[in-house]
């Protein structure tokens, strides 16, 4: 399918595909087994400028948008969802700084994230605060020119290997959800350590860690935007980051189907190739159709997002202002519904497709020395992180109800 990519976007695809095929595929099994962090591959991604394809040139990026990020994530994940994840986690760290950070905060942290010089991570989850982020127990107390952080965060992807973290903590427990704030915390800050490393089913090349804060003092100006805006920052960030999860899911699905097609065309049973059986052909057709439908939805969504958000980002960069404030002035819409749709559809597709691929390959598909079972293990997390698909459906429905109410109100006024 020709999606009308411009020259720069096609170059992003070509470079990411080259790294995926030549650098990632030969070593993905090793990193999955050992759970080592793939620093040699990270260096290749740095050289190719893949960490900053979506960030403005003013902060060291290539000046693209969400479409460029999605293209890179999809191609890299086509080889390995775990190895590619550090690009997504760095973008998840960079987005709240880009959208809500002061010019000083942007200039301090985004150039390193754009070049991949330092990797980023984002952590809102706690033992008692998963889908319900309002249950955050970690605290940040202002003392003079510093905030003092205390608490435990868990399930942090790229955990110990990142150097810049966006962390959420309550600056006023009495205000509940309205008391949660967002901060940038740097690795090596006294009082910031790492706890348990998780032993995961999939994406094993990317370490998931517990973060521990014990009287961790961070500069006051590391606060992102204002106190009490943490949940707003998280929600808007997820509006723009969930298409990245969708892209990861699509890449995993496509990679599994690629491997399956190669195998079932060669594998013979009853004297003919497995791909010649109609039952298998129907599964092939369904897998390919679902992937292409997800890709069309995803690309259309991020193109619309980039067109809508571009003016606010350019205005903020030119005028030295906060992007979110410019978005408010320009009345930029929220993308909660559309980004949720992308995440739900593409991750559900990835799980269906990888399951069917294991089935089409038969016994060998279940074996660790054949890559399809790894795609199935990697696919599962895309239905869970950055908001479970059940939560996504809640948010999609909520936005539909709001839109219907708004439409009814407009029609009543017009009448």
C-alpha cells in the first residue's frame, strides 16, 4: 500500500528497516535469552538519528512529527519489540517535556533525548496505582529550592539503563488526583536507586525496574509545568504516545507474518506446501487484512495529529513559550479517542496475528529456537502498558458520549 510518504519519511523507513534487518535480527534471540540491554544496537540507532525524528530542530531533532516516530517504531519492532522499545520509552519521556516543559527545561533535556546521548524513561505506575493513577502514593515535598521525593514506582521500562526520567508524585495528598505533579529526575541523583528487576514473559531485551526514592532532592525547576497538573500531563502525553504502542504492535504482527510466510511456503505436508491449504490461506488473508487495516487507521491518525499540533509547536519554539499554552490558545483538540482506537485495534491485531502465526507454523512455531513464539510473547504487553485495552475502551466511549452531548447542544442552539 502506498501511503504517500514524503522523501524524509521514506528515508526514516529505509534506515530503520536496514538496522532492523542487518543489526537487530541476527542478535534478537541472544538478547531475549540473556536479558542484556542491547547497547551496540542503541549506538546504531544513535548514529542514524532515530531517537529524534519527531522532535523540533530547535531542540536537536529532525523536525518531523508523530508519523516519523511511528514509522521508525514499526520498522524496528518488525525485527524485535524488545530491542526497539528504548526508542519508544525515550519518546515517552521527551513528550511531556516537549508539551508542558518550560523553554529552559526543554533546552536542558530534549537535545540529549533527541540524539540518544541519554535514554529516557517515564514512570507513573506504583504497586497500588496501575490503571488507577489517581491512587499515587509517592510524594514530593517542596523545601526551599528543591523538591524532596519519597516513594516507590514500579514497572519502569528501560529502567536502569535510562538517565532521564519523568516521574509522578503527589505534592498535596489532601487534594487527591489534583495534587499529583510531574518531575524530571536524573539518574545519579542522591536518594534515587533501583529495586527489583522484573522477570518478564516478553520484551526481555529491555529491563523493567522498580524505582526507589528516599529523600531524593531534585531542583525546584525540574517541576514540569505547575503543581497539581500531573494527571493532565500524563493524559495528554498518552494521547500522543499511544500511537507509538500501536506502531510497535503492528511491527510485531508484521514481523511474525513475514517469518510465517517464509516457513509455510517451504514446509510440505501431504506432498504440498502448507501455504496451499485453504484453511491456512484464510488465516493468512485475515492476518494481512487486519495488519493493513491497523496501519491505515494509525497513519491517518498521526497525520491528522501532526497537522493539528504543528502550529502550536512552531509557535512555542518561535516565541519561547510552553507548547501546551499555545495549544490552548489555538484551541487544539484532544486525541484521546483516536489514539485509544489505534492502540486497541493494533495491539489486539498483534495478539491475534501472532497467535495465528504460531498455529500456522505448527509444532516448530511453539519452539524457542524459531522466532514466531517470541513475537507472540512480545505482542501481549502491547495490550497492557500505557493503559490496558479495557481502559482504552472506557476512554473511547467517554469521548464518544462527550462528542454526542456537544453535538446535541450545538443543534439545540442552532434550532
